[in-house]
């Protein structure tokens, strides 16, 4: 079953395709090598015989048959030219010398069989290639050699390539099976993890080997995706619980007010007063739902389509100018340090909303005579927007919690607000590729928003 699964796997099919391609390549290379080697050896073989024939013909022209027979005898005794076979026929066709089994003179190239000389397989005759040359006075010279040497070397080339191909195929198939089996084991681990998550165990994660290969990088990416999904599910669970808790209180107050009005109100003025209180409660509920929808819209990323390069310096200055009077009316002091010509790529409305929410939070939750400072500065490629105060601050254990939805330091929730203002700030910062954090200002609270800087434009959008 495991072998069948391995053979059907994509990795084995890919390995088999490479093996087939390798086999075809080796086959083509073997054929070309055989053709080139045999062609070269055959050319040298024939050139050797032709050269010897020309040399002996020159001997005949210079000294006649007697000198030619003497040269042939010396060659046969000394085997000076690699053991060639010679035959010399006189004008009547009588053999004067030689062992070639050829009756009569035959000019040009021809092949014939001869007795074995010891290098042929048992029971096979020697295969000779010979060149016949017509000499003056009707003499005939024939020179030949064993052509089986050439053919044998060609066969050796093919056998060598055959063994190389067989060994390579064996290793390739074994390697393909091994790699496919290991690949399937890792795929099975991914499948088992996915099945466990489908069954409800969202804490499961894909095991990693710690090696920088494709599957390990895929496992890391999937694990990050699972972590993100788990965080979103946990956030959704908390949001659902917080929504139910936060809406229960105002809805309870609204119901009590309506029952009280029904039971006690006797004049139109009393009914009108009860209706106004109910409307205020409903408006608070609508504000809560609007904030939730706004956060969802920001987190969806759809607002990125409206991003443009804008002057954050001008935006911060405008917001500070708008809030100057209300801060003075609240009995507090505003200090600004806004560096000029700082630009970011983003949404003007959302960035304004984020700064307004942080500033309103500082105004509402600090005592009179508090100094509220707004600082905008740029360092390297980062832009920092800091809103700080010297008020009562936030406990260190809860500084990281204030950006969560519906989180409020005032547990009784008797004060105004829905605990979503700073959640919007966190969502806007993340949408713009930045971050937000809260730290102790010694005393008071320091909220720092970090954004990537954009290049300065000649005519930036305000």
C-alpha cells in the first residue's frame, strides 16, 4: 500500500520523468559517441591500409616484384605495421605471397573472411577489410587487416554506456523511491495536522525539521497562518463576549428608564424627558456599533485603495489647532513640537481619526492642569507621532491592554465611552504598516505611533 502510494506520488512521477529524460539523453550520447568513434577508427583503419598499399606500390615501381616480395617478407617477419595481411598475384593470377583467401585480383575495397588469428570469439572467422591495388605489368597487390578490431571497440563503447545507464537508472529509481517516501511522510504530517485542526484542535501545528527547504518554509508559513487564525478566533471570542457585556448595561438602563417612565411619568414634560434619556442611550449604542464597523472596515484593508502621499506635519498641526480651545476649556495645557515636511503614504481621514482618538483619550482621562504634549519627528525611514501627558497614567500591567476592543480601566463602565477609541488607533496604525504602543511617561502616559516615511513631494496632498 505504501509502495503504491509512493509510485503514485507527484514527487516520484517527477523523479521518473527526470530519469526518463536522463535515459534518453544517455542513449543519444551513446549513439553519437559510437558513431563518432567508429567513424574515426574506420577512417584511420582504411588510411593505414591505403598508406601501406601506396608504400608497397612504390617499392614495386622501383625494384619490381622481387623487391616488393622482399619488403613484404620483412614486414611479415618484423610486423612493423601492426600485423597486416598481404597477397601478391602475378599476371596469371598465381599467388606469389600472402594469405588472403581471395581468388583473382580484386581492385578497390572489399571484405572477406579468413581463418581466426586468436582474437575472435570461439567458432567465428576473422573479418578482414582489404584494399586491392593494380600494379604495372598486370601484377596485383592486396593489403588487408582485421576490421573486427574497429567493430569490437564500438561494441565496447556501447557496453560501457549500457552499464553506466543501468547503474545510473538503478540509483535514480532508488533515490526517487527514497525521496518520494520522505516527501510523503512530511505531506502525511501536514495532512494529519490539518485533520486535527478540522476536528477542532486548533492548537496543532505542522512539525518542522529545521532545514531551509521548500516544505519547511511552507510549514513555517502555514503555522504562521494558523497562529494568525487562532488569534483572530480568540479575538472574535473576546469581542463577542465584550459586545454582549457592553451592550447589556446600556440596554438594561434603557429598559429601566422606559419602565420608569411608563410607571411614573404623568405629564408630557416627564415623557419628553424620559424619551430624551432613551435617545441618548440609543445614540451610545449606535456609536458603539459604528465604531465596531469602522474597525472591521479598517482591518479589511479596503481603505488602502485611497492611500496617497500626504503631509503628516500639516495634518498634526491642523488637529492641534482644532483642539486648542477645548483643551484650554478643560483646564489643561497643550504643547506641540511638530517637525516640518514629514510625509507618509496613507489615508488622511483615518490618520486624523487616530490622532483625535488619542488626544481625546488624554483630555478625558487626565486631571485639570495636565500638560498634554504632541511630538512629530522623523528618524531614518520612520516617522514617530507621540502624544504624552503627565496625568495619572496607566498601570504597567495594563499598558499593553488598552488597545484591545472594549478594554476599559474603569471596570464598572459607569463613565462615557465604549472602549473602542484606542482599538481604532491600533487598527489604523497596522493598516499603514506601522505600530502603536503605550509606555510610562513618568508620570503619565506616552502613546507612540510609528509609521514608515514617504518621500517628500513638490506639491503634497494636504
